[in-house]
């Protein structure tokens, strides 16, 4: 199985510590001290800050913006509910969340839509999730870590981090008032999201050579939702150049986005809003749901979604969530993977500070589990635009419990030992058999994908 991540230096036994970056003169003497410094106040950073503060560590968490701030990625997975309960914020999130009981898939080459209900997954313990405004959700998590004892700072941009041998980590920052602040920390957590602070500084961020996508999105009012209990379900629409998401939010707003191959995004000859609306027209079933809807704000576009870093931990630091890797959001996996990596990372950081003898084993577990989760989603994500996957999702079968296993994947149930892996392998085997049954179609899809990736790599030297 191909993976979105490469073998790490930790796994090969050759970890290269980053070269120290000199700090500005005079900042070392004025630095405040803490046990753990967390960069980034999104779901991953706020989660690990709360967990470590609960364990008695002196934690500082710095966010470059001020909550509430806009963020895309509004759809949570059922296994997020377990993590929210462990953090003690489930009830707060429930008050701002739209209940989500399943996922609807729409294909132009097939008949009626197909809905997968989370209650039919392998383990029915978590049959629902929420769609949330990320501005509200992220603010709840950020305030929670502060309530648990973390020193939380907003409007504070980190400008420099250094790891001098035998000394504390040195952090420099520029607060919103334009001054300077500095900290010394025993451990540094990079939860900077797509800013990928450490990966960029160490030169270890890699564009994903196996997948490439770009996105544009906006919010609508007046969109037609599914009836009854399914009103909060996420809907996915395939079209010729990628796929759309349709995420209903509690206040009546609906988040709609298109994830496309870059060649299509480059074909734009109009303003972004017109291009987005014209793209929606290419998916008639979605266009019908938006017939009476109004776009509330402008359209946002973002470049290549998929990347990863060569490693996710080293001497006195770890990277969690999108700071390490980001993959196409077709399964709404981002928040789940970030928060789960924060739980695993908290154990590793705690051991590094409290019991260094145990730390290597927990760091290996952190490394192995995070990579496994990313890889499990990636196999499906790489193939979601392939005709054979469309056939299998639109004509599902539960032979060998394959449908239950795929539902468990969609629910984020990858880290509790639920025995879904043999059934997922059966699903993958069935996918290859479907490819063999349609050789011309499969070859055409493979060639199209290969040409698109090669064109992108040729245009981005050093990727």
C-alpha cells in the first residue's frame, strides 16, 4: 500500500538534529521559563496544551490570530466525540454543533445517492458526530486549555526557535503590540497547522508526490438540506474535475467547497466567485440543492493540499496535526487526526519530561500511530476520483464485513484496536478486481492521474 509519508529518519535510526538558529541579542536573559511551549491554538495545539496542563506541567500556548477566527474543515468524525468527552468539552460542542449521523455520496454516473450511516459501522458505540463552525469550535478548545492551567496567548507570532545543545529550547515572539517576548522551554510542540513552522525551518517539508489537489469554497444560506434526521449529514458530489463537499451548519449556513485537480483551477478566466458558481453548475445534483441559495461572503481558494514532513519528532520537539502532514479532506479526517496525535503526543512529551527512559518507546508509538492513521486514509483518498471506487461506494457490499469496515474508517475508528483491517484489505482486493474487470477504463484513469501529477512535479522543482 502506498503511503502519503516517506520513511522517517527516526525509523531508519538516523535522526539528524536541527542546527541551532542564533537568537537575537539580549533575549536569552529576559526569557520566561516554562516546561512546554505549544505553537498554534488550533484543535491539535489546544488539545495537547490542555492534557499537559492537567498533568501539572507549566504550559505556554501561543496563537498567531485571535479567537474566534475563520477556519475551514467544519465536519467532525464520530470518534472525535470520544476525545471531546475526555477533554470535558463535549456538552459545549454539542450546543454549537449540527448533529451528523452519516455521509451521503452522489455520482453523476450512478442512480440515486447512497447514504452511509455511522450506526452501521463495526462498533456502533459512536453513531453520530457534529458539523461545527470552526471559529466557535476552536475557541472552545482554546479556552478549555486555558481553564485547565495553560498560559494562553493570542495575537502572538513566533519568529524564531532554537535548540542549543544541553540547554532549554529558546523561543522568540512578536506580540500584537509590536514588542518582543522570549521563552525558555524544556520541550517544544509544533501545532502550527499548514504554516508548518518547524518543517519549513528544517527544510523537511515535502509536497505529496502521490496526490495533488486544490480547493475553493464559500458559505451559503438557503441551501436545500436533506429531510428529517439526515439534515446535518455531510454530502459529497463527484464531478468531472474532482468532488464537492456540502456541510450544513447549525445556524442555517452551509459550507460548500470544490476539491479539484490543479489543471482545472488553472483554467479560470473569470473572477473567483463566477468560476466557483460555474463549477457548481457542473454538478447538477449539487446545483439543484443550491438553486435558491445565496453566497454570504467571497470565495476562498487554496493551493496544493497534500504534504508531509520527513520526520515528526526529534531532540526536544514534536510536530502534531497539520504541522506534520495534511491530506485531501474528502473524509473530514483533519481535526480527528490532529486531536488524536495530540493525545498520543501528550503521553510522549510527559514521558520525555518525567521519565526519559520511557520516552523513546512512547515517541515510537506516537510516530507509528500517526503515520498509520494518515496512511489508512490516504489509500482511499488517492483513489476517490477513480471510477472503480465510485462503483464500490455507490453499490456497497458488506461481504466479509467490508461496508462495516469502511464505515469505521469514515468514523475515524482507527486507533482503538477495532478489528477492521482484514476487511479493509478485502475491500482493497475487491477494488483491484474491479479494475481488472474494466481494463480500458482503469488504464485511462491511471494515465490521466499520472500525467496530472507529472505536470505538477515538473512545475515545482525541488518538491
